[in-house]
């Protein structure tokens, strides 16, 4: 992160300010899992270890390239286990790329179907629709 590194625990407001994000986002990351729950001091306040800045930077970088929260948790789990992340993540990234390719194929099919539907709708006249039908074009879709 671009903010100065702190040597002592930091409260959520200060963490949010230095990280350039809302406290609600930090709480969300805790709840969702990519950010572990911090130590709570006796009065109940969150005390974050300064290393949390590096973790938030990884979360934001992962989100910037479109990783899901589950994918981020997997990636950060490897990092937490001190495994060699590059080789492990390379396998995961290949899996994720396969998922993306499948989603792109599905979206391409959807796009073509919608284009066909739009073309048919453009060719139909309102007088072509039988009285019992709301839309002739949509009636043919199953």
C-alpha cells in the first residue's frame, strides 16, 4: 500500500484511511474470509497487525484482475501456508482461465440467441400476434 508502515497495531479507522478504503469494506473482507479477524483488545476494538496492509494490497490486486472472493481466499491460503505460491497458483490460474473460457462460450451463445431474437422481433408486426399471445417472438422461446 502507499500509506506509511506502522510498527504497532492499528485501529480499523486508521487502517481504512491509510489503505484508502471504507471501514465497511474491511469488515466485509473479514466476514467473507480473505482478511482474518484481527485481535480484539479488552474494550472490543479491532487491533490490526501492520502486515494487514500487504494482505489488503494483494486483495485489491486480485480484485483488479477479476478474482472472486473464493479465488482470493485460495490464493491467500497458499500465501498463509508459506507454500511456494507461484507454482500452486499457476495451476489454479489455469483452472480459472478454463472457467473464464467456458463463461465466454456461454455468453457468446447467449449473444447470438439474443441477436436472432431481436432480428425476429424487428420482422414481426403487432398485427402478426394472435390475440391470446402477448408476444409472438417470445412465445417461440423455450
